[in-house]
């Protein structure tokens, strides 16, 4: 899965759906004269599954947090450079550099918007699965 947010989201969704197959109110199975009571075993399996799912969520949250941090850094750096850019300079070279940078940032806005939307959807999935975020989580 690596750092692919989409694959992680699919994995977490599939894991949550698989959990529903474990949720059964029946604790006894009868096969003719044979009666099997599996309540305790099912409880242990559910506990192990819940632990495994929390580990998955935690791993995904770490990757997602890093992606959010990287995206924030890219956008903040560009914002700072834009604020420093001046277009009312006496030197033509500075004006050309400034306009070129503005155009570069303008081209990046669309992909950044898509990336932000993807990160928001991923964060929403973690919230839906009741993941508890750390205090230093960027929103």
C-alpha cells in the first residue's frame, strides 16, 4: 500500500466491511446432535480484529499526517514567496521573474485543490471510523 492514500482508504473501508461479517448475535451452532458454543472464541476474535483495525488506522493516520504536513509546507512556501514577490521593480528582470512565479503558482492551484480534497476525504474516513487524532494534528 505504501503511501498511496487511495489504496489506504480502500483498505480501511474493506476492513470495516469485513468486521460486519464477524458481528453475529448467534453464539451457538447446531449440526444435528452436535452443539457448538463459540461465544468466547468469537469475542476473542473480535477483540483481535479491533486491535488490528486500530493499528491500520494509526498507520494510515501517520501517513496521512505526513501528506498533510507536506502539502501545507508546499502551499505555505509558495504563499510566502508570492508575498515577497514585487512587480513594481525598476529592473525588468525582477518583473519577469515575479510574473513567471505568479504563473507557476497559478498552474499549481488546480492540482493543490485536488490534493487538499483528497486529504479531506481521507481525514473524514478516519473520523467516521472514530479514530482519535493526536493533539498536534493539522486540520
